[in-house]
C-alpha cells in the first residue's frame, strides 16, 4: 500500500537534507562538504555540534576524534586551537589533507552567506545513542544545547533557516525553553511505542528515524506519519527514497544529494 503524497503531513524541513554536507564528495562536516552540497543543489544541510575543552562549539560527528582526524582522544578533552589545527581530510583522501574542523560560528556564517538552511544536531554525551544518560551526561547535553542556542542568537540566524535535532530529550527541552520559535526534531533509531509522549514532551515538529525496515516497518511509518512528519536517515539512493516517501515520510537525510536529487519525480509517482 502506498501513501498518497497529498496525504503526507508537510514537514518543517525540505524533502532532501544533505547529511553532514556531501560526504561522498568532500570530508564530512567540513566547510568543503557543505559547499559541495550547495553545488549539488541542496537547500538544507545537517551538521553535528560538540564542545571543545575550552567550550568552543565545533562541527564534528563522533565523540572520538580518531575516525576523521589525525588525532586520538575525545573532542571534549581537546582545546579548540588544537582541534582547528588537525588534519580532518586525509581519512577521505590525501588530497584533502588541509581540510579542517570548522567552528559552529564558521558554519552559521557560511550557511547565511550561502543561503542554506541548517539542521544542527546537538550531540548526546554517550556513545550509545540508546543509553539512559547519567547526571553528568545530562548536564553535558543541557549545557551544549544552551551554548548552541547562544550561538544562534549571537549570529542573528533567521529562525526559519535553523532547525534543532537531538537524541537527547534534555537538550531539546533546553532548546524549547530558550528558543521556542525555532523548530525541533527528535532523533530515534527505532520508532518507540511511546513516540507520541516523547515528541509532545518537547513539542517536536517532526521525528527522524533510521531506515531499518525490520523495525520501522511500512505499517508503522504510515500510521505514525499521519500524526507527525517523519524523516528517514540515511537514504543514499533514489529507490530507497521512493520507498520512504511512498510509506509517508516527509523527506530524507542523505549522504548522496546527487543520487536522490530527482526526488520531485518520486513525489509525483507517490501521489
């Protein structure tokens, strides 16, 4: 059974969001990756926010540095000056050895100047996204959310061009309190049985879920999407995008903007 596109709830984000920029064309979460996403036609990008040891907010996905840089250790344990000096591109290709970790401020300026919307994912403290945070981790997530809100205010961001998301209810609660006019989305791997309670708790505009078709089934997505807009991640081919949209999703996060850019034809077929 397919869902008519006309019946799908309009979401707060566009149908395509460039996940960490265009990480198949440039090192993820670097300004080069976001610029590549813009060139490929993206109107919105998604980026991950973490704090450094000296409380500078940086754009980086993993809590650990090793996968994407020339250094081992945790982001929060390293001064920003050292983070900004790291090689954040050689893991992608030696040609990108000069790529660097950007600050949140640099990203906000870039998105403003490039006319890009930005989904800021406020990272959770625990490496296990499903783990219940302890008091120290909750404090970390709340502090990070508050600092992110401060930066959005400092850079006078257009509230229609910024979106907050997180696995952390505590972080989203802070965003709701500090900047209630900026929309929020709850991140989940699997859509939980109490999804309605959780999304209402922080007044979410959408819920973003992982494309695990065994857990997040067509029937479940169709049912939930009647009540709240859903976005699927990470969708890197047109066929999967077509499936998610036909099941009722409002859009997709993708590493491959150029592969799913023809999404208007998908919505036409889904209608």
